[in-house]
């Protein structure tokens, strides 16, 4: 990765966002990190300052709020003077059958995952165009194939892809790079904070985190894909196999995905 680039990373208080921020600062880039949780974000900021003082800006923000997204962009430009890369990473998940789901849960996911991406992209776009930079959307395998008991999550991630794929065509003459990232299951806290049917947090992950791809490995692959200006990055062998199977053998894939997700501890699938 080239040095002295200015990155904005949303959802940077943990997981992939934190790993991206650390990797960027280690390569002598400037990073604007944001998240809702001020105490956790401050911990990341302190860690980054130890690596490379003065290279980090911390903005406490909820990307589901348009004004907060404006604040992220304006404070970043005020401090660093430009934006080279916007990584829309902030996201929340869910786990419940749609038949039992409070609709406010889907609204929450769309507001954070989809609208957060739209808001940040909207206000960062003039600066990204100026730098011929990159816009990155952290989607999911769930945006490319079904993930039962995660209707709101799959819908929000598919919406991100539709938005960014279309924006790429609109920006064809600007030399702006757009990357869509579809991680498979990644070791992070997104399942701990996933919302259940009534909108409360799940609390404990139903999956074996130690067997998943690490957030650090995902971050390194994302940064490499930005450098190579790739369009789509699909991660994990299981993720790639799922996307391939669903594209070419959708009916069979439905059954395999159902049976696989049914094996989760306390699965809501009947």
C-alpha cells in the first residue's frame, strides 16, 4: 500500500475495522476512525497513537445518522486536507426467523449497514473524485447468496452491492475505484452484538470463532485489493464455494445452506 494516504474507516472500534486501522497506520498512512462506542474507539485510538503519533483522528459517530456522517467527512478533511480511501465498514447483524422478527430490527440494519454507506459515500465523494481514490463497501457472502435467519442482514448487504455497483458505472469517467468486499465468516464481535427477534443483542456467538478467518487476515487482503484496484473481493474458501454453488446450482445450494445453518447451536431454523 502506498504511504501518506488518508483513510476513513467506519466501525473501527473492533474486528475488521480495527485491524484495517492498525494495518494502515503501520504503513505510514493517516487514518480517521469512527464508531458509536466511545470507550472502545478511544482504546483503538490510543493503540494507533503508539504506532505512529499524529496520524490518527477519532470521531465518535453513529453512521445511521446523516449528520454524524457529515461530521466524519468534515473533520477528516479539516485535519488531513483530503480523503483518498473511504472504507464503509460499520455494520450490525441479526439472527431470527422473519416470521418472528420485529420489523424495527430490519430498519436498524438498513439504517446502519446500507444508509451508513450511502451517507458517508455521498459526503466523501467530492474529495474521493479529486484524489481519484477508492470507495470500499464491506458487504458479505450474505449479500451474494441466502443466509437464513438473517433476512435483514442479507438484504442490507445486497443493497450495498447494488448501490456501489451502479455508482461505479456512474463514475466511469472519473477514475474513482470502487471495491465491494464479501467476507465469509470472520472472527469478530459482530455475532455477539447481533440483534435477535425482539431487537435485543444476542450476547454470545453461535459459531466457533477460532476456526474462522481472522480480522487481521481479512484486513490485509482488503488493503491488497485496494492497491490492485479490484472490483470484488470474495473471502474464505467456504465463501467462494457458496457463491459459486448458488450462482450455478441455486436449488441445491438452498438445501445445503439450510442444512449447514440448521446445525448452529440454538438455531432458529425449524
